[in-house]
């Protein structure tokens, strides 16, 4: 029994090592033999539960917490409880942190060794609006702050609010607006930026929409400028920061989202702000073109290279369709010596398929050529989103053309090789359709997004009936849009 309490060279007991490695089974066996092991300190004079929490072993930390008495303050110094609390916050062990807050509300206003409160630490986590599993810790934290109002630092609270806006922590912001609504008008003392400025600068669409829901307060926030004279449009015109680019696969996708974001902010900005110059002498649109100049050039080059590649594929498909059309025997199309129904049916399928294949393929080539050829506007004024739409339309029409090529190929083979068995064309058709189904299954999200995006694009210029007709497809697009998942931004 007592041998288990003897520390090794590194200062850890066997129980402490089990806690550090997260081995709950071994820890349970040792604890049943000697209950005092849970109180013997190990490395860095830390308790086993502190070692488990600092290592991020959630199951082990919860197991050890259940083994400890509820009145921890009678067994260990309060500073150890505070250290345990911050370990659990730092490693997302929120079940223990919430229980500690319920027992000791004072923890809500305490600071860790780095000078951060628990609210500031939680504010730097990018919790989405749907992250309701962690709501208990936030609720417990604000209840604790209510009980400890005397020791509450509003400077720390304000800093946490700006961090939450920067990282897109909707949950923290909702609680702040509920308990401390006056903070909505708080301005960062260093750069003179308000909450709306932070949300726009860091491309936090969910935070942006949450602020706009706070009533007419947004009208006051829109008018403010920061320490460099930048208004909301100047901040939207700045190039997005590198840490936000991880979800954007290519330069043109990023450029398209940047254009969309700038246009989104323009909707709330008064006309007078669009021509205002900052202290560097830039208007918002001039700053947008200048800061995105290199990205725009790379995006345009990528789209043109993609269109160049796809136009070669389209050329091959249209060449194949035309060459097959001129090789089909036509001398017996009206012959009474052949099965009229069978022949005329396959001729009909063939000519319709070739006609549609050629038409859709030609359309795709026109879209690709339109994306490649220079437009009559200045390069920096050319919309990447428009250029990308041309490639998207071209890709969809090319895919449809390939589908009709399948029908044309089967029909032509049946008409040329008359010795084939009657089941041959149907078997070939089944295999071809299977290939298309397999492709769509593997890339269904991509094609759903493509088609829905095109329908949504058309609905913006088509009558209202068009949007009503394709309403479900538009909803599918919004649920699959990558920026909508990441930050809620919809074109």
C-alpha cells in the first residue's frame, strides 16, 4: 500500500503517471488500493487531477474529479482550485469547469498566470451559433460574474467582447449583450474600432449579422471611423488575414468571397461613406483594388488556365460528335427490309443526342472563351465572380454534353454494328449510366453546389416566379456554400 506513495526519480508516483497518460483503468485499480494517491503531488508540485487536466485527458480528469470531495477548499489551497479551473478551461474540459464555477463563483473574475480571465480564454474559441454543448460553462461563468460584480473588471470584459467578435464566438457575444448591453457601444481604445469594425475586418459574418439585429444602434456604429480614418467600407476593402484562408481552396475562391463581402457591407453603408477618403488618401473602392491587386491577377490567371484546359476537352467532345455523325449509314433508314421500328428509334436517339451534345458543347466553349478573352473593362474592375460563373456554366453544359455523347455513342454503335445482340446496347447504356451515377455520388456536393449556384445566379435577374420554382434548390445551395459553412456568408 505505502509503496504506491513512493515517488520515482522524476517526482511522480505510479498514480501520477497514470493520470498524465490518461490510463483510467490503471488509475482505478491503484485508487481502490490507496485512496490517498489522489492527494499526492507529482511533477511541478501538481495534483494528479491537475496533471490529467493539463494533459487534456477528459475521461481521466472527470474520473478523478468524482473521486474528490465536493468541499475541495477544505482539503487543498484555493490557488490549487483556481489552477485546476484554468487547466480545464484551457483544455476544453468544460464539465469540470462548470461544476467548479457553481461551487466557487469567485473563479469567474480571477486571472490566470498570463493575466487572462476565464471569459477572455473562452472568447478566443471560435464557437459557432450551433455549439450549444458548451453553453453550460458560459452560463455558469456569467452567473458567477453577476455574484462577483465588485471585483469585475470592465476592461477585461470589453477585451473579451472584442476577442469574441474577432474569433466569431457568437455564444459569448449573446451573453454579453444580455448581461451588459451597454458594451455594444464600446470602442477599442488603441485603434478606435467598435464591435462592427472588428466583425467586418475579420470577416465574421455571423457576428456581423448579430450586431445588425440589435436595432438602430447599427446606424451609429456605421458612422464611426478608426484611428486611420477608415470607415466600415475601408475595413471591408482590406485583404482578408491569412488565418482565415484555410477553408478557401484556390485564389479565385478567396477573391470571389472578398468581392461578395465588400458588396455585403456596401448594403449597410450610407452613400456618403463610399467616397470618403482615409488618412492615406484612399476611397474604399480604390483601397479594395489596391489591396487585392495581386490576388485578382492570380485569380484571373487560375480561371483562364482552367478554362483553357476545359475548352480542349470540349473541343474533343464536339469533334467526336461531328465525326460520328458523318459515319452513320443512311442508305437503309427507310428500307422495308429492316426492322423499321428498331432502326428509326435508334436513328432518332442518335440525331437528337448528337444535336444536343453539339449544342451544349458549343455553349460550353463559348462560356470558356468568354472567361479567357479580355473584357472591355479595366482588369482591376473585372469581377472574378462573373469570370468564375462563366467557367461554372461552361462546366455544367460540358457535363450535360458528355451525357448526351453517351447516348449518341450507343446509338451509333447499334446502327453500325448490326450483328450485336439486342441486349448489347442496353448493357452498354447501363454501364455508362452507372459511371455517371458513381461520379455524381462521389462529387454530389460539388455538383449540387454548382447547379444550385447557377440557379441562384439566374434567379437574381429572372422574374420572381423563377425563384419560387427553384426555391428548394436555392436552399440546398445555401446549405452547401463553403463560406456559408465557415462564416455564414452567402452570395
